[in-house]
């Protein structure tokens, strides 16, 4: 999924005002200091991704009331996503597309957004230099993870020119802009593995909404709302250290075609750390990409990226020949076959377990 950067649209300020009015109606019982249009769409003349970024600025004591009010209005709370004092929420209304943040007044991340905007508004030279970097990255078909990292140096230059952040704060922002998540974007011969973003809700919904994709799973096909919640959970969990839920989107020729994931358990039943953490693995792919080696290619790379040492496990319904054959191609060892281990869609099914240590 490549980043799209477009010329400045003079309608963006009016889009912001409309969204601001909507937000104000949801937050009528919360004390708000200000609602600010930030990001590149807030700078006249600046090329940008066509997404309206908005900071709802409140005192620390009003952060939770603001979040609660928006959640009651069906917003998805994504949490801080590794950036302290900036709480991301996803508006179910994405026409036009928008990012909404509840921000603590005077926190350096809030000052970062405002300093970047105000400096670019007042410095045409830096604005044009920033635009050139973004347009170049977009022209190179850069994915969103590498795009954020690729423009980090010019963001640092702009913030230094603003002079409102100290050295430690600049370092923290540079770290945050180095690419969210541990893995960034990784290429194989045919595929791209990358962190999930909210734009993945629709393709994930289409994938996991197919009866044939979830045929051997205990759950029914997902609705779009369930995919929305799932992507939110994946994004939130990507910022937890140490990371226990690792899940990456898989692209082929810029199209989302599947996902690979792992849940890592590091402690035993008594709460003590276990010597070798245990990871349950899973994957799912669009039917048209099954049987062509894409899952094997993706899982090989995914396993290389995982922290070590690990005891890996793939459990599957033996009727799912594609799953256990993939485990064997990945050189997993067959550990057990338990008959009538659990119920799946109204019938008792067996459980086949493969393991491998890395």
C-alpha cells in the first residue's frame, strides 16, 4: 500500500471546520482548551497525504473524559501507540479521511504538532523543502512505514528551526518517527510484510469475511466492525514492550493479500518466566493466493523476524491439509494428534500440533 501525496487542496480548512463542529458536539460536556488543525493539510500551499489531522487539546484531568465521550460516539480508542500524552482515536466517519488525537496541553508531543505547523506556515522555504521530500518518497512508491522514517530528517530540521523543543524531546520525536513498530516493512522475493494500519480494516474484513477462509476456525466470518476492532488491537499491541502479539500485513504488488501472526507467552502458570518463550503462529491468505507458495514465503520471513529463542507452534485441524503441509515445509516437527479435541462449527474435530525451536 503506497503512500499518496497530493497538491495542497484549498478545501482542507473547510473540511477541518466541519469535523471540528462534529467533535465539539460530541465533547459538549468536556472542558476543551482548543481543537487544532495540524499536520500537512493545515499548511497552505503544502503537498500532503489527503488526511485531516486534528488535535483535541485538554488538561491532563480531562483526557479520560474526552476519550470516553468520543468512544460513546463510536470512535475506536487506539491508545497512546507508544507516544506519551497523545491518545489516538479513529472516527468511524472517514469522509474525508481524518486522524483524531486527544492531546495533553503543553506536553512535548502537542508542542511538536503545533511547532511543525506554525513553522511551516511562516517559512515558505522549509515548507517547499518538506514538500519536495514527501513528493519524492511518494514517487518512489514508498510504503507508509518507510515514508514516516524517510522524512524524519526534514521533520527534525523543521523542529530545530522552531526552537520550541529541547534536545531530549527532539530525540524522542526522531525515535517515534523512525517507523512504528519493531519490524517496519520487510521485503521477500514477491512480498512485502509490514505493520498494520487502520486502512487495512476493509481488506482484512474482506479476507476474514469469507466462509472458505475461516472454514477450519471455530468462529464465523468477521463483520467489518469485527475487523475494525481487530486492527485496533493489532496496532495497540504493536507498541507494548516486550511485544507479545505480533501481526503483520502481507502485500503482493501493493495489494493486501493476507496476514501472519504470533502470540508469545513468556511466563508459566505460576507467573515465573519460562526459559524458552512459547509462540503460537497463524496465517490467512486470500483464496486466489493460496497454493502458490505465498504463505510459505511470508511465514519463512516472519519467523526470521521473531525474537529468539522461541518455541514455535502451529496447531491445525488435520482436514486443513494446506496448514499442516506448510508446517512440514517450514521443517516443523509433528508433536501430537488429539482426536475430537474441540468443536468447530457444530462438529468435533481433531487437533494436529507441530513445533519448532528457533
